C-alpha cells in the first residue's frame, strides 16, 4: 500500500497544467525541475513550486 501511495504522489509531482490551453500533461522525471513546452500548444510550462524543492 505504501508503494502505491508513493507512486501516486510522484505522478502528481510530474503532472502539469498548461496556463495557455488548460490541458494537463505528465513530464518525464528527469525534467521535473525544467521548463518544458506544452505538447498541445507549445507554450512554456514552468515547474511547479512543489517540484522545485
């Protein structure tokens, strides 16, 4: 059960919402501290405050 909760919390840290088009996407674990382009509209999505620390 603990492994399941850990996996779910990691997914939420990798999930980002584009401010321009409003769509959600997951980023790769090695990109969680980087600004990435939206897969749908190419806008820049910065890392969330939670993933920076």
